[in-house]
């Protein structure tokens, strides 16, 4: 199967991780929540998939376009 890197669409701080490796997700399920400019922005699953790995930790700062998770489509 092809693995997909899920990337942050904005720069911000990882506020909360909502999932863990092995979780089955449906399209648009939140993987984690970023905080940017006092707003909470979810980073969501791009399709029905299984979460393989989270590449960041809570409180990490991420840049726009930075990979934050790896998923494998169902």
C-alpha cells in the first residue's frame, strides 16, 4: 500500500493530538489540533485510512507544509 504524508497547512503549535498509531480514521477525522493566532485548526485525515505514525508531539512548533503524520489509505 502507498503511505501518505499528512502535512500542516499552516505554521503553529501542536495543541492536542487526537489519535494514536493504529487508529482507523474516516476522511476529515481530526488527527491533531494546531493552535495558530489564538485559533484551533484541525489537521484532518485526507481519506479513509489507518494512522501509521504521528511525527510531532504536543507543544511542538510546526511550519507550513511540514509532515505531521503518516497514514495508509484503506
